[in-house]
C-alpha cells in the first residue's frame, strides 16, 4: 500500500514538473516572439523615419515655389548643418562617369559612392552573351558613414547629396565628392583613376566638421555588396565566392563560402576583398582598422535555380578621428581575380586567390603558375593543359617507379610471408618478429610503397586548388568544351539527378574511365603484394569495392567543376597507366628482384635504427607475455 502511495506521489510530482517546464517554454516562446515583434517594429519605424526624411528633403529640393531661404529652413529641420549641401545645385540624382582602358565607373551625387562598375572586355556566363561583366549596378552596392551630429541627429551619408568636382592630375582622372555643412566644412571622398589600372586611389577626410558632428567615437564606414553571378555554373561559382581579408601585418584569412551566414570581428584589418569567383572588389587601408566587422550571407539556396546574386557581403569599418578630423588613405580594386595582376601590386593581394596553405600554396606560386604561364604564352590553353600534365607526370615518374618497385618486392615475398602466417598463426607477436626479420634479410622496406604515395598528395591537392584559381582559363575553349573554367556540357537533361545535376559533362566521364582502369591495374598488384594480416580487415575486398566507388565519386563530384581540371585528371591518369605498363613490362623484372632478394638473405646486413628499435620493442613485449604466464 505504501509503495502505491509513493508511486502516485512520483507521478503527481512528474506531472507538476512537466507542466511547469511546458509553461516556462511557452512563456519563453511568447517572450521571444514579443522581442522579435519589438525589433521588427523598431526596424520598420527606423526605415519609415528614414524614408520620411528622404521625402522631406526631396520635397524641399524640388519645391519650385519656395525661395532659397525657405528651402534651407525646411532642410535644416531634417539635416541640420548639412542642409547647406542639400540646397546646392548638385543636389540631384546625377552621376559622374570616369573610365580608362580597363574599367568604367559611375559615381553618384547621392551618397557620393560608386554605383556602377563595368569591367571591359569580359562577358557574363559565356562568350558571345552580349552581357558585360558589371561588378556594381542597379543598387547592388552602397557605401555609408553614419554621422552623429552634435544636435542629436543621426544621418546617413548614402541618403545625402555630395557636390562633385572632376579634375586631372597628369594622366590621372580625379573625382572629388564633398558633403558640405558650409563653404569650408565638408566630408570628402576622393577617387583617383589611373590609366590602364584596375586599382584606384581612394581617400576619406573631413574638414571643419568637429563643431558639427560628434568626434568622441569612431564613425562606422559600412561597405555592402550583393555579388552578381557572372559564370555559367551557379554551384561552382558560389563555392569560390567569399570574403577574404588581411590583418595584423600580413596574416590572411577568409569567411566560410559554404555557410549560410558567417561573421567575424577582425583587429588591425589592412584589406578586405569581396571575391566573386573570377572577379573581385578589394578595399585596402594604409591605416589598419581596429575592430572591423565582416559578414557573408549565402543567397543561393537552390543551385539548380537560376539566380541573380550569389552572396551578400558587408564590412563595417570603424574610422577613428585624429585631432577632431578623419583622414584615411585607401585604395579600391575592381577587376579580375587574376594572380598575375593581383601579385603585381606587391600588396599581398595574391592571398585573395585560393591557392592553398603551406606547401600547397608554395607549389602553386613558384612551380605550377610560372610553368603553366610559360606554356600558355605560346600554346592554346587546352594544349597547354595537356603538355603541362605530361610534364607533371614526367617529373613524378621516379616516384611512380619507386612505388611500383616496392609493390613488386612485396609480391615476391608474399609466399614466404604466407608461410610465416601459417606457422605462427597462434602467436601474433612471434609472427610479427619473424616477418620483420624476413624484411630485414631480404632488404625490403614495407613502408617504401607508402612514402611515394604520400609524396604525391601535395601535388594532387595543389593542382586541385590551381585550376579553379586560373583566370586565364575563363571562356577559353578546347575541343567540345566552350569554357575551360566551367563544366563541358554535352547533354542537357530534362530532370535533375541529386548531387550530379541536370547536364552531362564529358571530361569527367573520360577521367572516371581512366581512373577505373588505373585502379584496376594497380589494385591487383597491391592485393598480391600485401598479405592478409590476422585481426585486420581484408584490404583486398575493400580495394575491389574502391575500384568501382572511386570513379563514380569522381563522376558525380566533377560534373559541375571546371572542365580544365577534369581534362587534367583524364590526361594524368591515362599517362600514369602508360608509365605503369612501361615499368611493368620493360623496366621491372620480377625474376631479377627475386634473385636479388635471395642473394640479400645470404648477406649479413646490419639492421637500421628503426628495425633495431622495433626488434627490441617486440622482444620486450614477448618477455612480458612470458613473465605473465
């Protein structure tokens, strides 16, 4: 009876606790909803106030019935001292255009920032599309300083009118945009476009505004850009569209290109790049920025659906006052994400390219890029890739030879290792000792086959980073591939295959066939060379499965990748098959290897330090085992 009462009490207590938890969760949800509603309402109010201010300003400027003094008074009620600028004749939605041989820029009076950037001689999506590459157009970017005035106003420069002035300094075109609070009181943006340059000088300074705006804390310079899609493959372009930056005197990093949202606060920022795969916008600062806030938002949620934008980038850069004024020297770069061009500025901008870290980046910078640049200087790009691949495989052929020779030696020893397995099957420690002795006498290193394979990994990874970074491949054709920087579709499917896409690329198919025959050839030798170890998984069966899985993985993975990369792997695997056949049939003689191994067994060959250490460890383990028995 007592147990029943206890159970009933427990049930009641459980119900009460559960009810309390549900009530708390419900209240939390309501509180979150309430806070979100308040935030949305505050945001809507802010936007409404901002629009109302714009309407007041616009109405005051356009009202032809008012005298100048009445216009100024109406504007002062909204803009304070900056009503001076809004009352000038330049307070119109006009733009100033400057251009050189490479880019065309348009700078708006409203906001004083660049509202249009056309990169000349490049087309969107494919050659002959008739659509020029435009990094900025149709309000996809803005630049804003939020001003806190001493009469408690919050003003955004992107909503106010600057006065433009165009001059020349030698061959340089200079556009000065001034937001005025008086004849000699202003905020100035200064743009200097040089001939044959994607890079321009940019400066921000104030004069005489210390009595107008609050200079006790930094002004936040907000730079925002919605990255236009410029390439044929949405998924491939989006994979290499990200924010890259330099900080703390030369370190570099990036925000995630794969995340839906990524944010970072950076100290001592010296440049930030909004990279759009093969084109990029870069803002460089001579004075490092403290506490910069960077953000990247993914706008591609369905890679098969046609889209205008790929990512939404933003950078908030606090600009500190010095002696009550701003004075920052900067640079803008709008143009190709081309290693040769970026590296020529000697500002560490080559780090914008995803060439890989450590040894991988070193191989790309000092070996692959110069070698390919030399070949593509006098050969079509498709032929250059083929010759480049042949050179890489030729250089790596000694490594391939070492790997195959090691496999051949292990294959010759396989019968003797099988005998040891049978003889000492019940004593794994003894079997291991005898196997090591056999290797030592025969002069065979079981690790010799692994080391050459490991040596090829840096080359493989470096090339995987090399091809997506090669701007020179953009819209260059070869055979059926119209663009070596994008996929080489030969058939459009009326449906989408998950992880594969809605088209069929031919170079990945050829590369997959080549890797199948390569693995078929090498896996058989590896299975014969490596004896089955007790307690270990059967590698022979695993390798048999991998013969079929690896080509399928390559087929799916590379269907949307650059056809130049697939071409490389097709040619590389085909050449490797040829090298293996030559080594197997004309260089490596298994009978000679067997005779050499038998001769080595008759010689007293001193053990290496590694073999001695392994022998001692196994003997100690054997002694401990006997003492326990």
